[in-house]
């Protein structure tokens, strides 16, 4: 009798299956466990997570770590995701020529056109022209309102106001003559004085119309065609905002600096191809399919994508103690996305959406780093450790323990960093593939497109359904269903978009509306998971035809997602494929497939 542990090191989680193995009989599984992976998958830091997972799995049993006969590891291939921009354009506003802003609570409505002037200068201002008043943060809202009212009583025409503090509504509510007010302008001292300015505030739920249109800006400021061309980036930055300010100075020129996105060289076993990143994700993926099977992917030095690839290779070289020249990128996935780009020289953090190509790159590793990890783990736990199998092949052995399955069967292992596919034929022969891009890539796309700069928040958006808290006693789920509560919700949730986590609703720190967040999440999942599922299955299918596959089982952490299985099932429906989540050993659901498969493969090898 022997106790065997199968260990699956994933990008996000490390899973363990413990089994009792008696010669001549099937292994009897005793327990399982899962912890977060420590460090980048396939590196020495993984040992900390492996030991924690082993101890957690052994805790309910009456055996110790030293009583294990063997620990079996999967061959872990690291996947590192990054974003390469299709267009990186920095819009630098010389002399603060044009600014735009979108605070959450501007005051008033409408369009105002005038000349900028400090609040302190109103006493001596002329009455022949309209004014846009600049109010610094040192002035309290009551005082500001009183001084504006005194100015209008002297027949001064006040067309609008630019306020540093969050006082727009408070000032507007105290005015005798309503005006549009934009507040929360952090760098109020940079607003140019005595310059033509336009201010626009839209009604709640609507967006500005004039200052987001370059031709309306040209009309307001009497711009030439060349000047109109220069204000296009500003108009784009203001599209969809509720309020805006545009100020023109004599030196109102706009400078652009473009960083080349670069090109990728796809080296196949029989041919190679070059493709520009700015051609977009579709062009990249088409060329990728054309030159497949791949040997290596290279990127143009001195460009954005070249820097990304070099960073990936250098990080992996440092972690695995290999020379950079030995690290090769063996697969990528490219998806089109939109990324907020900050407008440099702005006064209040303005940004515009720029086209981008998101790339996840998979680094080729040899058995050497994994053997090094196995040797180090063996020393730490004083138990024989073996690198026992490729993830995709082990996963299909584990998936076959799902009740109601039999060969021929294909599996999709949807992890954090990679999408693996395997097909086991009736003869027992296995075809497998290992592709870059999965859950981490989706999280990255959500984070970038919503401008969150918070991967934990993006992960919550990816994994949990959303809702809008409409009152303290009810919320409306994204499905449209309304849920009522006997006790009031936390007042901090009122009016907020929340994720419905296992521990109740959690607020999202973003101003984006519920509909946009849902749209971004669903598009990111379709771009990564559906695209990768299809290209993975084509790679392993007989004659590269998905129609020749009858059954597909989903395994891995992302198979637990509340909408990904349905998306993949819908995509495969036209091929007549039966798709569903695996239930490993009838108890684990889609988790633990690789760890279980490692044990089963070892048992078959021992008995065979």
C-alpha cells in the first residue's frame, strides 16, 4: 500500500489529490485541497503553496507528509499577460490650450461662452462681455454664491463658473440666475485667465453635445480648418461626459507623440510571417493560424510590443536561472480592446479612449526548471517528487472520472493563464494543446478597459454577477430581477453598483454605469474564452474539424464562472457538440482534474 499525492500547479491555484494505491487495484482517493499559487507558475516560490496544499489535504487523514510514497507534479508552463497598445498617442496641451472635465455633480445646465476671470477680479470687470468665473478652493461656497449674485445685480453677465472644490451644486442652488458650473477642477491655478472659454453641462443621464463635436468647437471659437483638426483629440476625450470646459489660448496648439506599437514575427515550423500590432487582433490571429504549428514568436526591438516581449523573457530568465536567449515565446492570444489614455497637460485628469491590442504571451519552458522545482521540493518534504505529466493530458484522465463520460472525449481546461485542450480517442491515444490566455487575460482586459487600475476589483467584476442598489431595502440584479430585504442595507451601498459575492453585496469603486460594466465583462470573456476554446478544439480535433467531436467537458477554475460555460456551449452548438462542466470523481465539480489525472496515470503506469 502506498499514499500518492497529485499536485496541479496553476497560475492562480495549486490543487492536491491524495490517494491510497494498492497494487492491482484502482487508486482510492482520500482527500483533496486547493490554495492560492505562490509566485509565478513553474518557479521555486511555488513550493510554499505546494506544502500548504499538501498539509491541508493531509489534515483530515491520519497520515503525515513523510508517509507519502510519492508526490507527482504537472509540467507547469508559465503564462504572462501584458497589454501592447495599437496606438499610444499622448495629447499634450501646450499652455493649457484646451481642457475638459467630467465631475460627478456639476451644477446647472446648458452652454455658456465667455472670457475667464478670477472671482476676485469681478469687482473691476467690464459689463460689455460675458464672463466665465474661476473660483479657487480657498473660497467657501456661500461666499462664492453671494459674490456671483452681487455681480449679476450690477448687470455683469456671468456665463458660467469653474470651481476647484466639489461645490458646484451648492453654489448653483444659491444663485439668482442659473449658470452652468463645472467643479472638482484640481489644478485651478493652471486655468488661463482672460481667455475665451466655453462651458457645457448636460442633464442627468445625458451627455454634452457641443463640446464633444470638433465642428461645434470650431463654431464657438471661430477656428480655422487646421485648428479644427487639432481639437479632435479634445472632442474625443469629452465624448460621453456630462460636463466640459474648453479654453482657447493664443498658443493653442496640440502636440502628439506616437510610440510605435511594432510588429510581431511568427515563426512556424515550415514558414514565417510578420504582422503589425496596429493591424489589430484579427490580423494577428489570422496570421497565427496560417503559420501554425509555431516554433517561436519574436517582436520588433525598440517598440511597445518589443518591450513587452523582452520584459516577459527577462522575468522568466531571472526566475528560472536561465539565459534570456533560452526563453522563447511559444504562443500568444490577441484581442482588440479600448484603453483610457490620459490627456497630458489636463487640469482634472481628462482621458480619451484609445484602440489597443491586448496580448497574453506563453513562455516555453523545458523540463529543467520543473526538475529543479521537484528536486528542491523533495529536499523540503523528504519525499520522492516526480514531474509526471503534461497538464492537458492529465486533465483528460481526471475528466474521464465524470459520471456519464467515456472516450472519445475532449476537454477544455480553463485556467488562469492558459487554455488547454485534449482529445482522448477510443484507442486511448491523446492529442493535446496548450494555449496562452484565460482568466487572467479577461481580468486584465476588464481592468484596462474600465480604467480601474485594480486587478482585485476587476477579478470580482469578472467572477460575480452585478446589481444596482436602488434603495436601502432593495436592489435590482443585472438580470432585471428585484430583491427586497427585511433589514436596511449598508447606507454606503445606496445608489452604487455592487458585485453579488458569496459574502453579500460589495460596492464597486467606479463611476461607470451598470450596463457598461456588464458589456465590458461579457465582451472580454467572449474575446478570450470563446476564441481560445475554438482554436484549441480545432487543434486537437480529427482533421481539425470541431464537428468530429461529440462531447466536450469543461474543467479548471474558470469553468466555475457563472456565464463562461454557457458562452462556450452556445459557440459550440452550431457544431453539434454536447458541452458541460465536468464533475471530477463525481464530487469535485470541474476542479482537481489535473491532480486526479496525475494519480490515475501513475497508477496505470505502475500496474502496466
